[in-house]
C-alpha cells in the first residue's frame, strides 16, 4: 500500500522563521524523485529551491504562490511505496488518484519516516515547531475532485483585431467576487497586499484581463490622490490663519507619508544592524594610504595575460595576510560563555548591494586563495547575489568582512560590524589627490581605510597595528612577499 507523507517547510538556516512561496516546480499528480526541487521560496536572505526528501506522487500542495509560510508548516504531501495492485506510487493513472483521496488522512498522522531516504538532508528539518504567528493567505481557488488548483487568469473575449489596452488603462474586466484573481506575478500580489489594495476590485489591462504591475501602481496613485483630496477638505478649517495673525498651518501633508514594512531582506538587515549596535562596543580608526603602487601592480598583473585581477581581490589578499598577523580580529564573542572565540580559518564576507538590498556573501577559506581565485569567487558570488540565488550557506559563517563602499563614490565611513563578527575593514574610493611623495608634492592615488572593531576582543594597539599593516601593503604591495 502507498504511504502518504507530509513534507513541511524546513529550517533554512540562520534563524529564518518564514519564507514566501515564489513558484511551484511541481503539480498535483506529478511524480517526484528523492531530493528533487519542488518549490522555489524567498527568505529574508535569498531565493532558495527546496528539495523534497521523499520520492513518489504529489497528492496535495499547501499555499498559493505569494503566500508566506512559517517554518514547520505543511508544503505538500507525497504518496510513496506501492499501490494496492503492487505498482510503485505514480505508476499509472490510478495511483495519483488513490493517493490524493488519502492525502489528508495520511498527512494528519504526522509520520516522518519515508520508504526512500533523502541523500540531501535539509537543515534542521523536523527538529522544531515554528513560533506562532499570524499568517496571511489569499482565498484559494475552488477545489476540483479534492485537489486544489492554482489561480488561473480570467478569460475575456475580444474581437479579432481589437488593440490590447495600454498598461495602467482601467478598461479590463474585474474579477468576480467568488472567482480566482487574474494575477500571475507574485510581485504584483505582494505590492497590492502591502498597500492594502483589493485585487478583486481592479480591472486588468493585460491579455485576457490579466492584472499587471502597472495596473496596481495606477490604482495606488489614484487612491493616494483621493486620500490627499479628502484629507485636505477635512482639515480646511484648521488651515485658516490663527486669531493672532500667524501663518496658516495645514495637516494635509500627513497624507503623503509612506510606511514601508520592515520585512524580508530589509527587515533582516535592520535586525542584524540593531543587534550589532546593541551588543557590540565598537570603535573605529582610519588612515589615508597612497594606493598608487597597488594600482600599478594590478595593471602589471593584468598586462601579463590571464584572467583579470580585481582591486577587491588584492584588498582581500591583504586582509587575510593582516589577519594572520593579528588573529585577535578574526574572532567573535560568545556572550553566554563570556569567551572570545578565535578562528583559524578566514571566511571573508564582502558587502554587495543588490536590488533586494544589502547582502554579505562569504568567500570560504579566503586565506588559502590567491588573487586570481579570489577574483573568480567574488565575481561568482556577486552575480548570484544580483540574481537572488545565493544559498543560506553562502550568506552565513563569515569571520571578517571587507566593505568596499568606494564604489558609491564616497571617501570614508564608519561601518557597522556584521554581527557576530569582531571587525570590518572599510575601503573608500581611490582618487588622485595631492600627496607628499619622497619629499615632494605630487598627485597620487589616495584611498581612506577604516577599521571598525569590537573593543572586547582587542585594544586600540592591536586594531591600529592591523590597519597600519594593511596601509603598508597598499602603499608597498611587495610587503606581502614576506608573508608568502
């Protein structure tokens, strides 16, 4: 007999408690293999494809695209094993139907064993229950034969040759009160949800009445104009001049205030930075350095042929050499045990700005890599960050962070330490400036370096020694030869 097992949203690491379903990769009735990705979810860290630890027939899915689920909530049910006629689950049309009929009963049993074991164990799967929280779920589409169906766009008949409505034009058909909402993109659903917009009252301008992002933005602008008009009318008496003859004061501007929820990656960044400021007694020191020789060295390396070497890779190479001399900064503080934890390996994080916000990918074992290997790894992780495909493992476990904010055109900053690390090196832009070189005033390539460090792990002498060594290597890259 086939056994129906329930697969729950696993713990995706780094304390993440929820994820949003972006795209289902399987349908009800599909046959899946062990460790096959079944759904793509978005966490506060990255986009992740979640593999199923069971092999069999998908009998039910829980949650439409765009729904937020807490860790431990059911994702889908899978019928594994053999059917009553001795065939493997999923072999023939009858297997999926029989499995679907027993999906709910099998799921409620809470059985965690599978006929086929997973070779790719998910992080923390089945170890704890997610904390209680409110859950926002859109109305589900009507069930057909006991199976839930994803929403489908509302079809609209249009005579041949009729031009398609322009984006934002409110000429389409609104969704019926009891039918599915004609929206495909989860981004459109999220935009409407975060702004309290009822998609059922919105006419889509896309093909067959499909609601597009332009439709939602048009409706939000219209609603904002109406709100400001109503607010101005309601507060008109308050805008009259006071009896003392003072200038009129209006509260109509309050309607233009926009509230942005601190959620997703923005919320995760806010929580981490707040925790860093709360727990870590940080201090910052900085120094200007002549980077002319560093830039010449890079130009000579690139002129020699082979893959191009990035400035960030050279700075990373300098950081790992400095941490070998000052290991106190490659550490973290265990507040519970009141211990400083020093790491032998350098897992170097670097700040990367993306459309989704600031992320810090981690280069594993950076101390064992040369400039060419570091350049390639930085490029790979940066591309994954921009595409939103970084895994939780690539975003965690850093021991020191390099922050090149010079790409924003600024000279200096006081970085906030990436908790729970103990230090961060900030690098400003490299620009021509007047500089005294060998006793004469000259134009040199100058950069400002800043080090923010946890004062619990070391004193100013250690931090100053680290920063001075980094500056010396920037000014004279040959200094690195002593550590090779």
